[in-house]
């Protein structure tokens, strides 16, 4: 599953008050629709998968549109 940012994530990455920590924001920057959960897994001390899944649950990331149609 390839992950892309939602509008909520784009707002979080703008300057201003932050709701997320640096690790979560870094992962959001990497989620460009071309990286999968498997790509993110080894990042952030092996916790990329867990961080990405939390961001999906919180509405910051979603499956890429083409992947949702399958």
C-alpha cells in the first residue's frame, strides 16, 4: 500500500502551531504517494511502520487513490 498525505497533513506541514512531533512530521514529508509501509518500516529506528499506521489512524495519511480502487 502506497501512502499519501491528506489535507490534514498538508496543513500540519505548514508553518504555525504543530500537533505532531518531529518524527511524525518527518515521516509525513516522506509519504509522497511513492513510498509504501514496507519502505517506511526500517526508518526511525525500525518504528516507521508503527508511526505510519498511527498517522493513518489519525487522518494524516491515506492509501494512494489508485490503491484504494483495487
